[in-house]
C-alpha cells in the first residue's frame, strides 16, 4: 500500500507497504483442447468444485497498514504484485491477475 514501486523483490514489511498476500491454486498448463476454457453453468445441487477459471473473492486484513497510512495521509494506493510459483509456465505476467474492484471495509477503526 502506498508503494507504487512495489515488485517481486520488495521486502514484505510495513515499511515497504506490504499489507498481506493471498494465494490462488488454480489453472496450470494445458494443451487447450476444444471447450477447455468454456465455463459451463452449474446445475442446482452440484457438489463438484467450481471450474478453475471462475473468479475468486480474496480478503486481506490490512488494519495495521491502514492505521499507519491514515496517520500521514488520506490517500491510499494499492499495488497488487502477482507472483508465479517456481516452475510455473506463464509467458505474460501482466495477464495473471484480473481485478474488477477493490473494496476496503472499515469498521470504526481507531487511528491512534
């Protein structure tokens, strides 16, 4: 947070804007068979796992970072740095993450 220069080498501490992380264990390499990327609607009461290309909601508790930032400014910049596991086969890292929106929930947070 509030570190526009964050990248895969940035230390994971508050001084460098690190607020937390999340993991996606998902879609690895494939041979792209016909229909492979088609997400079909699920039937009612289908207990199987969701298709791996369905979007996910992730949460990070950034309370401590927000307290620190809000003492100095009321502007918050969020930088998401995608990391690929070693051995992961992906040629274009810019397409790894698609974010539609980021929501910050604040519940009567005391700044001091």
